């Protein structure tokens, strides 16, 4: 007789197609039946520490009772209503509270369903704002190696490569630049000058390029580049989908920067990982480019579940928890623990680089090949950690930690010890 675990695996393979997975060569999918705090449990009741916050979304841990209670109350009151021509208190309150935390130039919110759609909305805002004002600009600037999502607009402004090759001829043209440093900032300015009159916007991941391998850049050169673009009337789209809500050690990456963007995008940790939700905020100037007696100047974009009352309620509950003193103390505690571990790794012969930004830790494993998402190291490291009860999804030869804020020092120490063990055994 099959165990529950075996039964679920067999049934899953019969019907499901998993993301970012070559189904023919993939290891067995692991059925998860419950979760609590920093832990998820499979059908054999094996416990795993969720070091990646289940794809960077679960800020406060799984099955948080405060968020669950708020959702339960909302579910019995209003679960869904069309957001065209109607509104509701959770959406109003969430916009009010989020905008209060953002740079003061952000004045309006537009709801969508996830990170990719938040990016699509931002791009359409920028492009149509130019169109509505009879502008002739056509170009967009983005960082090399960027990742903004998997819909077509988001793919177009993301780094080109194996992920996007099948769709390459269908993606719109984008000008790609390096992330700014003190050494290349003047060169980047010259590039901006060359294309400024034709460029609508510059879209970027601030401080950390997550999917690219947790690549990190400094706030000062980025602020300088942002200022230079603004002076040349190039709109700034800041993708805070991964780095927002405390991940960088501050509430948003924006809090590290001296310049403010025109448009900002949010998702992932927005609801504490409970439900899908995307938000795109913008300045009054962007909003006013659409505000007209002419109905054709409206932003024609929407989703069936735009501003879901349930998702907005989860986001409000997550914000409550995020702003608590004990959560802010935990963010600082995780930062300090990562910093201490990086010092421990600094001279290890197998470590090419170890870095952090806030609660985000990354370690680049030295290999004979260059660093790559498709490095064979993933196939060695992923099962190594799973066997030890640690859920970690290496980006090729790059190990990273993006833990929920409720993770204990004991669990962090155990994870660090597993990494040290891997460095000795693999």
C-alpha cells in the first residue's frame, strides 16, 4: 500500500506542471501538508526550515494566527467585489497606509494580482503617460541581468538569455546598462545623454538583483543615476517587489536612496505571503496624465480580482505585524547574525564571495566554471540541504537565505552549520 507521501507524488505527476522545472529530470516533488512559523511539514511529517520564505513572500512565517483571524472575519463579511465602479474599506485603508510609508511624492495606488502584473501596470503607466501628452519617446532603459517577471512586458525589461530566448523576437526593444558603481557612473551618464530625448523610463531593481544571483549594488551611485535621469525627464520605475517590506534592513529600498522614483511596484511580502496581490504606486504627475474629460486617456487595465478584499485585508494584517517593535528587532537580529557568519566565511577557500543586504544573505561557491543559474552545483546542494531539513533553492552555485522574520537564532545557527558542512563535504 502506498504511503500518503507516495500517493500525493504519483497523483501530482499525473496532473500538475510545476514552475521553473524540467519535469522529465526533476527530483520527486515533496508534498507539503501543513506549515507553522518557519517550518513546513511533508506528508511523512518531516520538518523543513523554510529559509527562502516560500519564494521570498512569507514575511512573518506560515499560518500566522493574527493574519488568519483577520482573513476569517473578512471572509464572512465581504470576500470579493468588482473594483470598477465600486470600492471597499480594505483597499482604501491599505492604499492610505502604504502611501504614508513611501516617499512623499507617491500619491496614488493601482491594484493588480502579482509582481509581474504590477510591472506591467507600471510600464503601461509610463508609456501611456507619454502617449497621452503626445510625446514621441519610444525607448526604455533597464539593468542587465534584471528580473521583473514572466509576462511579456516584464520579460522585455528583464535580462535576456535562456529564459527568454524562445520569445526573443516578440519582446520589445530595451536599452540595457550595468548597475552603477563609483567607477562606471560617468560612463553611464554619457549613455543616458545619448538616448535621453527618446527614453520614456528607466526601470530597475534597487540594491539587490534577486533572480540574477542576489547581485548587490550600492545606494549612492544608484541615487546619482536616478537624479541624472530625472533631470533629463526620464521617468523612474522602482521595482520593490523583492526588496520591499524590510528585506534590505529598512522598510523599503527607497529608504536607502536620496532620490524618489515616479512609479513603484510591490508584491511578494505585501500580504505576508498569505494571498497574491500586486500594487503599483505613482506620483500625482503620472496620475494627472490620465485625468481628463477624454475617456480614451484612461488607463485601460484591470483584473477580475483587482483589489481583492481578502488580499487587502491580509496585507493590512501583515503591515500591522511588520511595524511592531519586535518584528523590527528581529530584522536587526537577522542582519547581525548574517554579518557574523559572513565574517566566518571570509577566508574559506571554497567561497568566492559572501554578501548581504539587510536580511538577504548570499554566498557564491567557487567552481571551475563561471557563476551560472544552470551550474551543476545546484543538483548537489539542493538535496544536501533537504536531507538535513533545510529548504534552500540555490541559484546555481549561489546559496542564499531570505528567512521569515520569525526565524530563531537556533535555526539560523543550524543553517549556517549545514552550509559549513557542505563546504567541507562537497
